């Protein structure tokens, strides 16, 4: 419907998704810094604002540039929410970090699966502009509301894992950058999203 409305090519519309993914992934280290500094509640609430705003911007986008701006805003918002959820899962469940992160990542995918039909139906009945606007408001509001339930664990609430060796030592950024495993994981992540 976007293509028919504006006459944009499919490739130029798909570029918006590339912008979204690049912004979402490459800003994660900065978002991680802010999570540790301000806590999960603030960062997820900010992410909710940005996520909702991105849908609303895209609902009004009359140019590809505006569509790409909306996608970049969405990448920031979703990156804030996703990074915070993964960060929180690791902190709250030090003995079950793999399971906690796996469930978090699964929730990310499940959100798409649960909303694809309602969004498609509303686009069919009301057009993409109204759909993007109302889903933007709805998603932003839900994320902001959920943010109020988040907090980092206090030191006495969660004990360091005795099972997971990595949780016994925190690496500084400089130390992490000097380990081969960091670079292997970085290459793996880059290859999976390429």
C-alpha cells in the first residue's frame, strides 16, 4: 500500500528496514551505557516513546527521507527496549542466563507474530497511515506502562552465580576488547544480521 500511495520502489521502501536494523544494533553499546547509568525503567520508557513516535512519523511520511527518519527513530526505541530486557534478564537470573536471554529474544519475535494479522487487517480496512498512527500510540503506551514495572536487582536480591564462571568477574570495556572471544562474537553477530 505504501508503494501504491507514493510510487516509491520496493527496494527504496525496504531500505527503511535496513536503516532500522543498523540503528537498532549499532547503538546498543551506547544504550547499554545508559542502562547502567539510569536504570531499566528510564531507558525502556524512553524506548517506548521513540518506538511509538517512529510509527507515527512513518504514518505521516510523505517522502523517503521522512520514512528513513521514522525507521531510525524506531531503531533507537526498539534497541533501547531490547537491550534493556536482555541486560535485565542477565542481571536477574545469573544462573539461568542463557534461558533468560533466549526467552527474551523469543518474546521479541513473538511480538511480531502476535501483531502481524491485526496490523494487516487494519491496513486493509483503514489504510497504512491510520494503522501506523494507532499502532504507534498503542505500542508506545504499552511499552511505557511496562517500564514502570522494571528495576535492576539490588545487590542483596541476587547472588552471583556459582555455576556460571563468567559471572564471577566483570570485564571493563577495554579488557573485553582485548579478548579474542569478544571479536569472534562480534563477527558472528555481524554475519547473522547481514
